[in-house]
């Protein structure tokens, strides 16, 4: 028998789907407009390469995210009308799908909620001009309130957040532009302190794709609301490739410009640039960026609850969500969530090979969904394990020269997931599909 998360799934009917510019493009653009994406995007990049090289890296990263990590899951969602949990049961099996991508997606959203809590708390305190480092009573108070309120809204009021998400994204869109306009005069004066353009180029690709990897796999959830392949293609291109250039490029140039205009500025963080602008404008922007983070935080909380409730329906959604939120708050107040490069690497290592394996499965099945495969699909699990091992090379006890040469590991982890799955599937290591009682789509 098929598990409930598959047998009770109902595909989105064609008549309830919408054009790419209504759902996919603005939703993905909102992901990149989240301040967590560009807060540290200049660290280790503009000090090593020119603005032009960095912008080229962003363009390449956006195209790779669109073509490799998003396209196949989105096409599966569009062709079947099913969510990632259901279509992923082909690549990982009906029982294997509980862990991947099911529970793993929920666990990683705990990390994203921690990142949101950390930076939202930081921005709020900077807006208040209050001293509050991670671990201090004031930081803990604000972080706990933020986590509890938005965790609750993620369960009970997500439909209201969805209605205002576009306006919250517009706030971030405009604030990114305002900061750039305040600092654009110094962009041409940017100088490269420690030239190493290849290191900067690969680091940006690693950061962008690592940030995007879970959202790429969730392309199935976006795709099931699209009408056809044209929606998939254009929704992803505009919402991902174009959005990366705007939401990554303008903040990166803002940091470069601010450091040239304010020689006393030593930090590379985006919040340091806002602080250098000073006055009422800086205070307002700190609060507005925190407000704009409400939607991403609520969606993270919603996915935490949705993942665990789908896989463990006996556990109340509110309980599983708030448990995940509590863990996220601990990561935030201890400062663990401040290591964005580390977070992006872990996320990329976790979902890079998942996207690679799903893509290989999609192509081997004739660009269609093969249907749920019985039990555990070991081709999927082995390809994920080997890809994950490649993805965590920066954390392994290896020579630093090797680690540097291996970047961007998120791309290689995808490639390993794709290649190993294809080889094992050809070797007959994937189980046969189990018939659905409902139609399986195209």
C-alpha cells in the first residue's frame, strides 16, 4: 500500500493554474530579496575581484540555479500537479521519501528560520540603536518574541501572509535600490585589495546556489501551479536568473561604493553599509528590512510544519512547528546562524545531489514522472550520500589548497548526484514504480 502522503495527494487541476508572472516569478524573486541572501554577499568577493567579475559570477550562478536546480523539479510539478514530496518518491522511493526530500526539507527550514531570526533581531536592534549582541538578554528577548509570533502565524495565518507577501517584497525591492542610489558614487572608485578573481568568482557561485538549493527543489511546488512549459521557463528565468542580478548585484555594488565613500568602513556586511548612510533613513531602513523578512520567516515556519505534518500526521502541526522554531531560536541567539557561508554550504550539500538525482530520474524516464517507486530507491540514496560528501569538502580535514581548488562544491555535488544516479539506475538498482489509484499526470 502507498503511504498517505502519496495516496491522499490530490493534483492541482489545470483550470486552477496561473501564468508565470502571477506566481512563480514574484515568489522566487521574493526569495532573493530576503536580506539573508545579500547580507554577506560582499565578504570575500569584492576584496578579491572587480565589480565586473562579481557581476559575471552572479549571472552564471543565476543561470545554473535556473537550469540545473529548478527546471526538472518544476517540470515534474507542472506535468503531474503534485508537490515535491510526491514526485520525489520516484527518485527516493515511497518509504525513502519520508526522509528525502520530506523530513530533510523541514530540518533545513529550521536552519533558515534561525538565519531569519538572527538577522531580523540584529536589524531591529540596530534600528533601535540598542546594544545587544547574540546571547545578551535583549537579543534573546527580541529573538524569542520574533520566533514565537512568526512561528504561530506560519501555522494559523499563512494565508494572510501570502496576501501581503508581494507588498513586503516590494519594500525590500525599493530599499535595495535606495541603498544603491546612496552609495553608487563610490562604485567606480572600488579597488581590489587582495586580487584573486577566480576565488571570488567560485565563492559567489557557491553562495548563490547554496542559498537557492532548497528553493530549487521546491520548484515542483511552484510548477504544479503553472500551466505549461513556457510558464516554467519564463517564471524561473525572471524569478531566478534576473532576480539574482538585481538582489545580489545592487547590494554587492552598494558595499563596494560605501567602502570607497567611507574609508573608515572596514566591514563588508550589508548592515554596515546601511549604518554608514546614517540618520533617519538608516533607522527606517533597518526596520523596513526586518519587516520585509516577515514573509520568508513565516513561509519557513509553514514548511517546517508542513514537512513534519505530512510525514508524521499523528503529531499536531502546531507542536511540530513550534518545536522547530524553538530549535531555530537557540541557533539564532547563540550566534550559530550568523555563519551564512557555512549555512549555504550545508544547504547546497544537502539539496544539490537531490536536485541532481531528480534531474537524472526525470531524463531517464523520458522527461516525465515515472511514478512512486516501491520501498527505498537506493540509487537515489547512494547518489545523495556521495554528492553530500563532495558538498561538505569545506568542512572536512583536508588541505586548504585542495578545499579552495574544489570550489564551487555545490556544483560538483549536483554533478555527482546526477551521474551516480544515472549509473545506478542503468545498472538496475532502482525499484519498479507502484501504480497510483489516481492518474499520475503526464
